[in-house]
């Protein structure tokens, strides 16, 4: 429960500091929705098991959805540089997505039932999810003002 409260506090602070909280909240919601589908599919495959936090069998646990929400808060901040680099985003997702799940397993947050199948599925899913998240971050960027975003400038570059 303390972890969930920490997630809520971080997301609230992120939205409070955002120039435009609405787009950031949309990005966070989009990320959580992608995570819900993605992690529920992995759970449904039987390749990964979560020992806690599952209110409905076959559905991703609430705490991993919190992780997706926290990850979304980085997309327009520390991961902003990845925008426009979708191939790199896909490659990094394919490598680092599965590695984060391995870290979670070492901490006891999940168990690999079929390690090889899970790692292949995670790599494939994150290779798709990461570019989708980067595209979503470009569309729903509440950390910059509309005037500083290229899509809001006049064609000749004058504001």
C-alpha cells in the first residue's frame, strides 16, 4: 500500500509541476492502458507469474500499472531526447524492457514460469511499446508550453 501511495504522490507532483497537466495526465493514462494490455497478455500466457497485487486473475497487478505510470512521467523529461528516434526506441525497448523484468524477478516481484518464452515475448512487446510511448509523449507533452513546440509554430518559423 505504501508503494501505491508513493506512486500517487510522484504522479501528483509531476502533474503539479507540468506546464500543462492535461496532456501529461493523458500520457500517463495511455501508458497505463498500454501496460494493462501488455502485462495482462504476458500474465495470460502463463510465462510470468506475479506473487502479489493481482485483484483479478489474468490481469496485471496494480503495482506494475503504477510502474507504467511512473515510467510515463519520464517520457517528456529525461527520455525526451528519444523523440524522433523510433528505431532506437524500439531497440532500447527490446533490450532494456526485458532486463527490467529480470531485475523485478531478482527482487521477488515476479516469477518466470518459462524464462525463454517470456524474454522473447517481452523483447517483442517492448520493441513495439517503446516507440508507441515515444510517439504518445510527442503528442501529449505537457512539460513544454505550446509556443515552444514546433507543431504550434507558423510555417515560416515566426511565432
